[in-house]
DNA sequence: GATACCAATTTGGGATACCAAGGTGGTGCC
DNA sequence: GGCACCACCTTGGTATCCCAAATTGGTATC
C-alpha cells in the first residue's frame, strides 16, 4: 500500500478513535512527525479527510471537526432518505437471501463481545444493508454518513436496554426485508433512524459539559 | 484566491466543458504546464476532483472519468431519493415563498438564451430546489450528483419539445411545492427524474458510436 | 499595569529535486 | 521477419526547500 493511503488510514483511525479530540488543532508538521511520513502524503490525506468531513479548515490551518449536534440532526434526515431508498430497492430484488449474511453478522455479538465490536457491527449493519441495494451511490452515501456519525455514537452513553432495542429493531427490519415487505421495512427503518437520532442528540446534549471537560468540542444544535 | 482552488476550478471547467474528453489520460506534468502551476496544487486539485468523480485512477496515472451509462442510471435513483426528500422538507416549511426565486430563474430563459445558459439553469433548478430544504447534506448530494451528470447532459441531443416539457415539469413541481402539496410535488419530481434519465440514457446509447468517434469514452450500461 | 509595536518563529502554500516502477522503442539474435 | 532483451524515458510518489502571511512573545512606552 502506498504511504499516502496509509497516512490517511492512520489519521482517520486516530480521529475516529478519539485519539485526537474533536475540535483539536492539527498542524501538518505535527502529523508528519507523528505518523512518520513527509508533508506531501500528509497533505493528501488531509484533503481526503476534509471531503469526509473529519477535518476542516480553521482559517489557515486544520482542525479536527467538532461534534456538531445540528449536523447530526441533518445527517439523520439524509440517512433516512438514502437508507430507505436503498432498502426499498433491496426489497424489490428477486434474491433477498443476502440479508441472512447481515443477520449472521448481528448474531456474532453476544455478552462477551467487546464494546468496540458492538460499535463497529452497529454501523456495518446499515452500511452492508445499503450495499445490498446494488446502488453504488446510495451505498457510499450511507457509508460516509455513518463515518461522520461514528465519533458521536462512540461518545453516546447507551444503556443495555437501548442497545438491545436497537438490535431488535435491526432484526425486525431484516425480517420485513426478507419477506419483501418494502413498506413495513421502510417504516421500521425510518423509526429506527429517528429514534437513534433522538437518543444520540439527547445524550450528547446532556453530556456536553462533561465532553467539553474532556477536551471535546461539541457544537450545540 | 489560492492557486490550489484556481487550478481545481480551471481543471473542473475544462473537464465539464468537454475541453478534455471523457476517458482521456491526464498527466500531472501536462496539467502543470497547461495551467501554469506546479505539481503541488495540481495534485491537490486532482485529489479533490477524484472525490467528485470527475477524474479517476487508471492503475498508475489519472484519467478523466468516462461517461458511464450504468452510473447514470444509478445516479438517477440516488437523485430521486435525495431530491424527493429535500422537496418534501421544503413543502413542510412554513415559508415557501423562496420557490418564487427559482421560478424567476426559469423565466430568465427565453428563445434568445444561449444553450450554455439553458444547460446551467436546468441544473441549478434542481440544486437550488434542494438548497431550499435547508439540509446541507441533501443539498450537497444533489449538487454533486448534478455535477456528475453535467457532461452527459451536455452531450444529450435534446429537441425543442423535450426541452419545453422539462421546463413545464419544473414549473409544475414548483407550483405544487408552493401549495405545500408534498405528495403531488414528489410524484411530479420522481416522474421528471425518471423521464430525464430515460431520455438521457437512450440518447447517449444511440449516439454512442458518434461520441466515441469524437474521442469520448462511453461505457455501456 | 495596560497597550502598542516589533522581531522571531511557526505555519500552510508552492516549487523543485529525487526515486522507483512501469512502459516504450530500438537492437540484435534466432 | 519475429521475438526476446535491454537501455532509456516518462510518470506518479515522496522528500525537501523556499516563501509569504500570520501568530506569538517580549519590550518599551505611556
């Protein structure tokens, strides 16, 4: 793999893993020494991550994008549009057996599964579901939206009950999709996304003070 | 304006204006001499245009993205999802007076208007309509989709009748939106997008031979 | 003590030099 | 004539250097 892609990957992981906090200033030279590559690939990585919304410009200079509650709400609306469209396409497909692969993915999480896994599988559910539609643009839209949501979801305080409910909703969506019941699947998915958004925004708004204390910039809705 | 943004702008214009044909090979050094900037801003521009889908990598090396009929069809599905969602949001708005601005935009085109203007305004209709929703993500999605469609629409052979019908459809959509009739507006917009796609793909498929003769790579659906 | 101003450092933007990999054309052998 | 092989050249990837602007820190003045 070229160094350019490697820098991008490492930097993205540092940002998504909150190793670099939302709102922190970035300098190309710091990244250069931190990652061990020269400025050229570092700049290429920053340009890419900028289009993903993970970093942004702060006048002259780079900043890790803060958590933006207003943005999270807009993303939810966007997700609802593209995910529902993808799901409807999938429901119209002749072969919907592929949903079983996703169901197996969900089953792979049990009580012993580390939190990281739950986090990743929770996002992959939506991403893989969109992939099934066969539409590259819908798929990319969902994947990019989930990437943007990733840090916020990581910060969200979720109790066992909420987690279990989300998993149940995922399974219900798959069940409806397997039957080809597009309207029901779409209805369930919409509700799931809206519910997720509400819990997410509420949780972050409540924790805002604590998050800021940890050095994480959280912009209000 | 920084040189980097200028290079990006110029290069995008050259690609969208078909000054550089779909499928053509690009070398960083050629662009460098053509635009009159060094490789650093050229590379930055290429990285950005890559995320817009206007250029792509061809193993080692850059290529102006060919016109891809399968991609055009997928984009239409994607557009339908995001544009309809945006339109429904707009219909739910308290103040829908802003649609008048768009209507005025349409009126600005008459028989004397050069073809370039028609082309631009035809796309801006969809972009500005999405902007009214107030959702940044839906707006960007529509804008980026229209950018990707731009070259294909430029190549499309459109008769007067088709053009007039498209304009009438635009106006009908606005009329429904002004009344807040979301279902009707959505229905009209869906139909418009699907119809546009059909005419576009059909026209390009028919002209494929001629387009290739002009040096334009056209990938079949 | 506050503030205005200046020097020094830092920073991103741009230019250029260098490199390894891949492609191309030519040449000589079969 | 055809094919294998090799030297050369082009190309993107990387590193490094330079520059202008902006930030910073200190200092002198009021």
